[in-house]
């Protein structure tokens, strides 16, 4: 039996290469580079365009942001 995965967003998950904007913590924009599942919830792995200093200090340079469905919005006119 396969495990169930839940996606919390009215739209389907964006494609790899799509541009999104995180809507919290001033993370800004980034590119979807993958997906992850945590506790049964699907999320996005995002390479941030210009991560804030606190994010780099806390996580290291080049670490992907992990965003769930309610935590982002698509960037209009961008993507694959």
C-alpha cells in the first residue's frame, strides 16, 4: 500500500524550473528545483534568487528553501 501525500494549494504544484515568491520571512523569489514530502505533506525545494543574510547565516549558502503550498505564490510571466 502506498502512502498518501497531501498538497495544500488550490493550484497543482508548480513544475521544476517555475519561478515562485515565498510569502513569509522576506525570502523573496526563487526557482523550483525539486519536491519533498514531510509528514505526508508535499512541499517545494526552491533555490532562492537572493536569500536574506539571516537565511544564509542560519542554514549556509546554497541551502534550498522548503516551501509548502500556502507559503508561496507563482511569479507571473516566469517559469519553464
